[in-house]
């Protein structure tokens, strides 16, 4: 009986151990990531005239210890309430930054990183229209913006080539006439390409 248990246990070890997992976050690996989310709060029916959203695409290149360099672009829209509607503020920015992996699971299936990025781009208020529907004139100017962002990032591998991203980010931009700080909460996917 004891020999049968040992044989069955050994056979189960060989049967169940045939899954191979690719190595993750190796130096030189690259991934294309697409993210999106809410800006300055969570969208709800009550705050629909003052909410915002963003979309971004970036290329991430891993270095040692699952640290990574990220370069990409982002579109952000934020709405400011005005009478019965809202005034849109849109930012188109490019980003370059370094993310430090401060915590990861043993097989790097889940990684937590903190990143600092430089941002530069263009901001437009009410799509360049100065005159509002009620005859009022906007004093805010369109123009170039620059600054940085701090990001807390969580990666969780769904498969060996697809990664789920959860991000929290604080952007600080100068050159804007509508608000220097914006908080972003988002979700995304990263596709490992090599």
C-alpha cells in the first residue's frame, strides 16, 4: 500500500509539473502598454460635469531587478462645471520616466513599482474657443505645458505575454492656466513583445 502511494504521488508530480512559465521582467524585455482611467475623482452621475478621463500608450523596457524605463504619450480631458454644462480642458503630453520595482512576488507574477516621469505637451481650453454660449469670454490660454508625474504601478501577469496594470498617478504641470495638479486612477494592459 505504501509503495502504491509513493508511485501515485511521484506520477502526479510528473503529470502536474509539465507547465512551463516564461521568465518575466528580464533585462531587455519590452512591452507595449495601453492604459486608461479617471482624472481627479471617480466618475458618477452627480459629478459628470466636473469629471475627467485619460488614455495613454507607452513602451516599457525592463532593466535589472524588474526596474523599467517607460516612454509614451497620453491624452487627458478634464471638465470644469459652468452654468448648465462644462468647459473641457484637454492635454496632449509625452512622457519619459524610470520606475523602480520595490516589491515583487517570487516568480515576478506580481510587481509593485514607483516611478518618476518628465512630461511635456500642449493644453487647450474649450478647444480654443474663447467665447462661451452666454457671451462670456474665457481668460484661459492654450499653450505648452511641462512638469512631471509620480506613479504607483502594480503589474500582474495574466499570461506570460499579457500583463494587467493598475496605476495611481499624480501629475504636476507648469504653464497651465487651469490647475497644476491632477490625480489619475487607471487600469491597463501590457503586451510583452520580446
